[in-house]
């Protein structure tokens, strides 16, 4: 086809072996995304007056919870590959093969972050604000794993940036040489632009009390909505729309309401990162001292 001259090729492989150990591009992309997100969060947390080591302490809870939540969401919303006819239940545990739902990752990751924040005596809202731009960058990097796996692409396109898919990964009914929308690339560009927007808005308007995080949700769900409409991979539908389209609409509207409400109640930035203000802690220590 003439479009192949300017199309995007897919990687020839997504797995390499170091002796008996497989190195999967999908897992590597996720790990790099996590590292970059932690680096960004540490810098933003320190800029707000926090301790850099606290970010690492909280990540020990947030990251495992997030990975578990992402996998649970994927398995629950795509059960046929594991528990349907011809499915292999054990593969529900094979995270390295791909399959992490961002909705579950953020939801359960937030639970882990809440636990980590409580254990370190800091408030969740300012930590979430410090984390939000890094989350978008991590998600952008993670989408490279879909490219290597040749999965989750959009419908056929004649655009010059159409994505080549090997015959082994072609969906049923499509001819060899068909080009597809590179939805992985669309989301990478959208997420990186969104991260830059969050950083600018945060510095310009000194957002706080969780508003950067709620804005992150609004930005991401807006992009995910139109990108999801392009995808042709198997998905459950409700009233003619993919499940993730409805999730984007509902979660995005909820985040927008939260952003507005929090902004009216708590304009400006947080005055403390601690769950208990230093004065309250000093008073408690003074009252606990034995009489002399």
C-alpha cells in the first residue's frame, strides 16, 4: 500500500531473553513510568515543603496497591479471556503479559497512598496534588508497552501516521497491510500535553487541597473518552458504548464537580502538609511531659 511509506511500524518483538529470564517491553515501560513519576513527585513535594523520603515511603504502599487494582479492573471487565470458554484462569495472574486498567490502578493506588500518608503523618490532598502531573507522564510512558505488544489500537485509517500491525496480531476480518489509528501515540501526546498544562496551571494559580489531582482526572478522562471511541479491541458495551467510555464520562464529570466544590471551599494552596499542624503536635507533647 502507498501509505506504508509514511506509516508507523510496530516493533518486531516485545520480549527479549537474558538467559532463561524474559525481559518484556510492557513491564519495562510500566517500571520506567513509575520511576519517572516518583522523581517528579519528589521534586514537587520538596517544593511544597515536604520531606523527599516521605514520597518513597508512601510509594511502598501506593505502587503495589495500584498494580493490584489495575489488574483486578482488567480481569473484572475482560473476564472472557480468563474464565470464558477456552479461557485460562491462571493467566489472570500474568501481569507481565499486559492488561492493567487505569481506573482500578488509580482507585486502589489512592487507597495505598492514603495508608502511606497516614503512616507518615501527612495529608493525602497535597500529596495527590504533587503526584498528579507525574501520573500523566507515567501513563504516557506505559502506553509504549501497548505499542510493543501490538494491542489496543484504533480502527483502520488512511492517515500518514497509520500504524502497521503484523499479521499475527491482526483482528479478524482485516487484511494484511491495513493501517490502524495509533491510539497509543494519541494518548502519549495527550498525557504529556496534559502534564505540562497541570504544571503551568499549578504554578500560575497555586492550586491546592487536591485540585491539581481532580484536574488531572478531568484532563485524562477527556482524552480517554475520544481515544476510547477509536479503539476496536474487544470490550463490553452498555447502551451501544464501550464500558470505558461510560467510565470516562462519569468519572470525568465527578472530578469536575469536585474541582469546583473544593476550589470554592478552599481557595489557594494548603498551608500545611501535615495531618496535625505543628502547633497541635507541640501542645500534645507539652501536655504529655511529666511534672518536675
